[in-house]
C-alpha cells in the first residue's frame, strides 16, 4: 500500500519570485537609518507592512507639493513682467495676445499713466482709479504700471501736481493785496471745478512739487505784501486753500447729482415747510429766515460772499497788530 502523507506535511506554496523593488521614500528612509526595511512578503498572502514615514519626512513632502502647485503662478507672474517691459515681445491687452514691436507702439510713461488716471477721476471720481483699470485702458499689464508709479498714493500725489499745471496765475499782480487774493481764490476755484474729484484729495504731501510751489509762492508773496509775518502767512496759506477746497466739494456734490427744476422747487418747498413748523418761541430766528434759507442758492454769489468774509478777517487781523500795508 502506498504510504499516506503525514498530517504535518504541508503543500509548498508557489514562490512569489524576486523581492519587490524598493520605493524612493523607502530607500531614503533606509539610507538615513530612520526606519527599518519592511520584511519580505510572507507566503501566507498577507499584505506587506507599510513603511513608517517620520514627521520630518511628511513636512518635506508637503512643502514639495506646495512648491509644485505654486510653479504655474510664479511662471505666469514672471511671464507678464518680462513681456510687459520687453519691446520685442508681447503685451496682454483685454485678454488677447497682440504683437508688440519697438516701432509704432506707444511707450508707457509716467505722464501717460497720470493723464489716464485724471481722465478716470473726472469721469467716475477717485473710486474709479484702479491699477487694473488703468492697465486695461493703456493696453499693458498692471505690473507694468509699478515701474513708473510705486503706489496708489504716489499716483494721487502725481494727480494733484498734474492739475496745477493748468493753473493760470494772474499775469500782473493787482495793486491792492485784497484784490490779488480774490483773483487767486477765483482761479483756484475754477481749476478745482474742472477736476472736482481732485478737490477731495489729501493735501498733506511730503513735499511740494514745482507746479504746486508756483501757486503757494504767489499766495505767500501776496500775504507778505499785506504785512503778515512769515509764520502768519504760512498758517493763512493753509486756511486759504482749505476754504476754497471745502467750498468746491460742497458745490461739486450738487453738480454730481443734478436735479430738474421741478424737483429742486419741490425740495426747497419741503424745507421751508419744515422750518415754518418749528415753535417760534423756541426757534424765533430760524423761523424768521426760513424763507431765505429755502431759496435757490447761487454758487458764485455764495463763494464771493464767503470770500469777502475771509479776506475781511485777514484785514482785521492786520489792523489788530497795526501792521497793515496799503
């Protein structure tokens, strides 16, 4: 009889062949001695044990992934910066790639940027000035603008200087310093009314430009003729400019939202009715001038009236110190 196989005898399992290759992370971990190589797979078909990854390795992997994901953005920025300044390349204009040649292509300058910003401010106010919108109007990328204007505040300072180029100072000074101050105020008001958005700009620039200095010098020279000391003239110059700017702001607010004659009449009638309903014993003076306060206001007449009061105050200050010069 044929001998039966012993119960302890097992049927040999088929060999899995060569040892599986080691991955890059496993090899690096083995080389640095931070983990042990996983054992060869057993013949019981169990899954091999995964190699442990240390926290340091995990951080490096995450950094590498972040670097890879940022490469397209870095390339896009470098591409636009390079081709916005290279005359033989391309310029991005309204999401189109258009050829750009050294000849026939207008050169981007600081003056062109400032003029475009002034046009945007005149059309839509200071809120309409953005680097992205200016770049679209000029046919360049926003990064190209920063080569000429570093910040938006620098652009606003350049705008303020730009409008003073248009300031036409009186060719001849008036014989009386009062008349000279009136003419300077009227000239400044006309300039701001032609660019009302600029009247709202902060005038605390670190230094006066050449165009602004011309206007300031003309005003200080007139105040010196009147008899004010240099310290007083410096203070009055600030107050004089603030007065004109504030008046133009209020005047421009009404021009920005014009109303029809019927709407204006109805509004003034409503104001008068409200004023007349006030208790006369508590508000006697307000009720007395209710009709005058609800009449249409002429901006030119209002400005001249306030200007006379301002110059009259200058004159009283000189009389008080006995330093008035005629």
